[in-house]
C-alpha cells in the first residue's frame, strides 16, 4: 500500500522530466519548419503557409520561456537542459535573423534589410563577446551570472522578431496589419538594448580585461 503512492510520485516526476526536455528540444524542429516555409513555400506566402510558419516561430519562442520555468517549478532541472537551452537559443537567433534580412531584401525593402542586418549583428556579437569576457572573469573569480541587460535582450528580441516577421509576411488582404513605425520602434529598441548590454558586460568584466592586457610580471613590455 505504501509502495503505490511512491511509485505514482516517481512516475509523475519522470513524466514531468520528459515533458520539460521535450519542450526544450522541440525548439529546433519548430524553427527549421519556420525557415523552410518562409524561404521555400512561395512569395507572397499563402495564408495557410504563413500561419504555419508564424505559429512554428511563436511556439519555438514560447518554449524558451516555459521549459526553464517548469523545470524549476517541478524540480526536474537537468544538465542536458542547462546545456541545450543556450545552444537552442543560438539556433533560434541564427535562423530567424538571417531569414528576416532575406525576406526584407526579397520584398524590395533594402533600407529595412540593412537595419535588420545591423540588428542581427548587434544581437549575435554580444554572445561571443560575453563568452570571451566570462572566460577572462573566471580567471579572476568575477561573478559570471546573467544580469538585467541580458534578460532585457531576450524580453525585447522575441516580440520584435515576431512583429517583424508578421509585418513582412502577413497576407496583404488581412485586416490586421502592423504599422511600419511600430516595427521600426521595436527594432530601434532592440538595437539600443543590445548596445547597453555590450556596455554593461564590458564594464562588469573590465577589471579582468585590463589585468589580462598587462604584460606578465618579470617580462619586458611589448615593443611598438
């Protein structure tokens, strides 16, 4: 009689564990569906294709919000999830940003495509820069936890990407059309947040960076 409740709890934990892992890992297939439909299913997209691509992208973004929350709530965090989550985030952005640049250029919006290209570079560059700074910080025992600016990047980037895609690909006959000033405002906010994030992380890890730029003790300074 005692074993049954324990077994039921174990089964429940196992189910929750696999549900969370599934939410994490399904992000990649969803974003590749978005890519395939957006690039290979015609221009302009039929309403059905657009809905499929938009929902795939939206669900891929939402899983990033819910998998970590549910893992902590249900206490089923795992090393697989902790490593897979940032990798899948990079896959999301490495897929969506170039796709948006391509779609804007294909639609003849060259100026908009250049803005999206700048936004993509400013979003993807900090990931590599921060990884470099954290590596230096680890040598000097500096705190490497994510700060508010990194979280702000995520908060602004997901809705911005979704809004830009809707603006570029939504069927022209639909009543709901996003105004261009709103889309540009979101893109500008994303660019500003990314610049702030670069500055915040550089300032935080600045002491470690300055120490590593000094010549080692006992060695001659490099000659110019």
